[in-house]
C-alpha cells in the first residue's frame, strides 16, 4: 500500500482528515501515532467542525513544518496553492459543496492530494 492509500485507510478507520495525513507520516516524523492523533483532533470537518480550512490541508502544513523543522509559515502558502489547484478550494464547506450542492473534492481525494503535495 502506498502512503496515499495508508492515509485514506486511516480516514476510513476513525481518523479525521488531518489525523489521517499526520499518521501516514508518523515514521518519517519520529512522533508516535497517539501524539499525532491528539495533535490533529481539533481539525476535523474543517477545523473544529466549523467548515473552515480543510483538515487534510492543515495536516499537510503540519507535516511539512515538522519534517523541515520550520518555525514560520514560509512554505504554507505554496502548500495551500498546490492544494487549491488540485482540489478546487481550501475550505471544507466549499470542497463539500455545502452551500452550492456541488462537491469539488471528496475527503478521500483531499487526503490523497495532501499526501501527494508532501511527497513532492
């Protein structure tokens, strides 16, 4: 199974999108899965269930910052831009089509795309 499939598997087994992305990189990060699950807990369903920024996108930014030991937001704009071009939006409500009735990107695909961005 590749890392994208691993992340989607986490999503289908009790993790939110942010946790799924974080947990799929646990070996590279050297952080145990329980800690990563706690770190990503509040970012499900668009950050605190408020339909804000996609949890998979937030997870990708966290992974990138942790892997590269960043203490500023220098790369998050690049990640956000890639994610938006791949998925069509960055807000969970927009991705799911809450107001328009037109889904732009499924949770599974958001998780896959977030992992792809980190793997680039």
